[in-house]
């Protein structure tokens, strides 16, 4: 991989994302990772689909997934540990080339695009990555994907994972895109065991077992091995790594099963990413923008603790109360003494309950409360722009400094009623009321779902709802943004069909439409709006729509898998100019194939193939003189997202072998990423030389990951 090309891609991505605190944070890390091909591996490849409900069995979730109607069958289950992962999660772990990371498997499901940028978070059905919400054991999480793209979870601990790509229920808030709901399994009542994971990318250690009767725990810690492939002190084309990239994460639980009806759980989780590179005047970035010369170093981190009480009563009564505390930190230095530091501390309380009433009704209700304090300080040259700006350099500000605190308080209450009208029809009506203290806004969001079980094998479904989320911090901060900014909003519509062909083969078809409003738009003194000095307004709207077809084969005769084909379109409109452009993550056609075959008790093999049309990009059409530095040039961009990258395809292969060493269970994993050695282009950049002029210059393509072999070993003692 070419170092300089990714650097400019980072700079170009800044033209599509806020160039304030979090943008610069990601930029430096992505620049760092670009120095070796291995870096792209951890950013699990590109677009794919929405998670199919691979379970053939009916579930107990109040919400329905997007690919299988979940008939509510809440039994009067009593208190018990949920210590085993679901079949769906096991199958997601079987996807080739993901390092047994079930969340990374979402990139091989319809409607999901790897976006890169700020957090390695996916884009869901035409929405921005910032539009997503993440939950870990029913509590909001700082993030669930490392900056490298892999998830923060030990694969041995995930009990269930549900992706709600659109029109999700009233129990979820602060999201206009998708909701990632991760349930970590409960500790097992067993003798204490130790599991060791060793691979070329990560090493991990997990301890689990019983402490007292009805009490058990586990504790997991993982650390990346990327730094072994990126030695510090080596210079390459003007870039020198002085802090090799390292990611870490941990999860822990202590659980007490109290009697027959109560469960008390203390949980902790966290993750961090760090890395640093020196940018010299010889580098591509230094030649384009001398303000970038110096050390780039980034650290992101979050730590979360929660205490959960669950009650399983008679007559199908279920209650849960969770209280949590989370600290998020972003710390970055770059350029000539510039820095950004953000410390966020939040407290959350969630209550939920479910009861059966009037025989044919199941009532769910609850409330959410959160309070956040964000301390931020910076000394920086800001670039006022969003992902819908072609060139951030067009709105470059003067160097400024500030120290301030942003305080926000959210309160929400929700209710939904699942009404079994008759044997064939089920209606879910929900309502979520929210109050946001910082934006001084009140919302009442209706949610709706209708299921028609036409036959035992055929189900039709319709869903709709309205949604909102807190604005991006960059756009809401004083001086850097607009403290008067309002919450982005969305309306979701979804229609679907699920068909069970024979108990082994299943197919589904989903049609969706999203309407997006109150998105941020950058402004300056030349923009015909009031308060242009506030840098951002809510004058962007958008829409997204698509069709997704999925065929899946349940685990039978030693194999399982799925194939999907999806079409989508996503656009954004500047409401001040009435100009509409394709969204930069718009990827019209995506096809995916996943197959896993179990040869015997020891060997299984996996295959994943992705084929997609190229994403949109803004072409470079010329050069202009840098107004801040003589004899330096800046690229001139054409129409926003008016060009399309070449077709992308990639094949990943994997083999797993189970054995024993010294009487202990062990598993070897071998994988080849991009086995066909396809040279996929992920973007274009201006590649400066000493002979450049306004008419003579080079534009080069950034290549995605090449062939990469992978090996790992897991043992349990």
C-alpha cells in the first residue's frame, strides 16, 4: 500500500467529515495504518448486508429483526444464566476472514458499508456512521468498533448480536441510522478455566468460573499485535512511526443468581486505540499543507461500568433496571503544537418491563435517563465542513484556542403494545417521548409494525417510525461549531417478505426508504444565512432507499451459508442552494456469498465473496495556489461525489482445525484475505511533485489491501 496516497485520502476524507476534533483524530491514525498492507485487514472490508436472523427458532425478543418475523413467545421463564451464544452468533463467527469476530461479519450482510473515518463504525442503509447507536448489555456504549474496524469484543463472550437497520422499536433512541445491540453472555457455573487466543493480529486472555454457589465471573483482555509489523523509528517517504498503533479492550462480569426470580450482574468493559507518526516536509501531506508538519498522535479510550438487576416473575412479568457510568476520552496532537482533547463522562439509568395483559396483548414500557459532561480543550486551525463538502480547505479558519464544558441531559419514556389480533395478524404500536436539554428540544416518536402470517411459511411485514439523535459534538461545540444546532431527524419505512421454503432454505425480500432532515451544513460569511459566524446550520436533508434480497441455508448436512443481492441509493440536498448530490457512501449494487462447511468434528472451511459497485467520490479537476504558503498547491475538486470508483470484489478463505494439546482443547485458524489478489481502488489523491504546476500534476489511485495470510491459535486450560 502506498503511504502517501492514503495520507491524501485522509485529507480528502476530512473534506467530507468535520475537520475539528474527531476528524483530525481519525486522520492521523488512518495515516499511520496506511504504512503497511496489514492495516487494512483490521478494517473488515467493505459493504455488505444486514444481519439475517439465522435462527430458525422463534425468538423471545420484543423487536423483530429485519429478515425474520419474530413471533412473540414470552414464556414465564425464571431466573437462569444465559451462558451460551445463539446459533445466529455462531454462524456469524463462521464467516471467513473476520478472525472469529461476529460483529465484523456485518460487513458481509446487506445494507452495511465500511465507512472508514472517525471510528471504524459501519454505515447502515444510506445513513452516516454517526447516525448509529450502540448498546452493550442494554447500556449505551462509547463505541463497539476499534479505529481499525474490528470490534472491541472477545468472540468467546458474545451471547447474541442484533442489528436493527431501520424502523426499530420504541425501546431504542438517539439513533437515526441503525442500532447495534450486543448482549454479552453470562458467566458459566463451572470450574475456573483460562482461554488463550494468539494470532498475527491480536492476543487475548480470558478467565472464567464459579466463585460461590449461584455466583460466577469472567474477565477478558485483548491487545493488538499490529505494532509488531510496524517498527518504530523507520522512515518511509517522509513519514516516521514514533508510536506503533495498539488497540486494547476488556470485558468483565460478576453475576449472582438470587433465588428463583432475581439476577444481579456487575459488568465492566472498555477499549482504547493509540498510535503516532511524524510528518516531515518531505512527505506528501507536508508538501501540500505545511501546517500538518510535526507529530501526529492519537489516543481514544472508553471505560464503562454497570450494575443490572433483572426480575423474572410469574404471569410472564419481566423487569430490568440498569445503572451505568462511562468515560470517553479523545486526545490528539498534530502539526505545529496543535492539539484536541475531549473528556466525556456520562451516567445512565435504564428501566424496562414487559407484562401480558388482556390475553392477546404484551405491553412493554420503560424509561431512559442520561447525563453527560463533555470537557474539551483545543489549540487548532479549524476546517468548518461536513461530509457533504467537497473541499474543507474552502472554509479554513484562523488558529484558535478554547477550554469549555458541554453539559447535556436526556430523559426518555417509551411504551409499546404487541397485539395479537388473531392467528394471522400481529400489530405493534409504540411511542417514545424524549427531552434533550442541550438542544432544548422535545420529541414524540411514533413507532409501528404490522405482521401478517399468511401461512405457516409466509410472512409479510411493514414497519415505520420517526427518530432523532444528538448532533455531532464537532458541530455543537462553542467556537468550533454552533451551540444552537438542532438534532438531526429521520423517518423510516420498511416492507418485507419472509418465506420458509422447507425448514432448511429461507428467503427474504426487504424494501426500505429513509427521509433525513436537519442534517448539519457548514456556512461562512459568504453564505446567505443569519449567524454565519456559528459555522453550522441544520440546512441539509437527504434520503435513502433500497431493495435487499437474501437466501440462506440453515446448518444442515454439515454446512450453512447465505447469499444476498441489494440495490440502494442515498442522496443529500443542500437546502440553501437546492443542489442534490449522491452521498459519498452510496454503493448501488452489492452481492455477497458466505459458505461454511464442516468436514468432520475437526475440520471446517469457510468462504466469503463480496462484489460491489464502486462508492462515490469527488474528482480532482485541477490545482490552485495555496493562499497560506508560496509555491504550494491545493487540489481543486469537481462536483460533489459525481464520480464512481471501479467495481470492487474480494474473496476470503479460511480453514479451522480442532485438536487437543496435553488434554486441552485447541483450535487452529488459517485464512487468506483477498485470495484472488484483486487490486481494488478505494480512492484517488493528488500526488505532488517538485515539478507540479497549475496545469501539470498527478492524480493517483489508492489501492485496498493486497493478499494477506493469517494464522491463529486458541486454547482453553
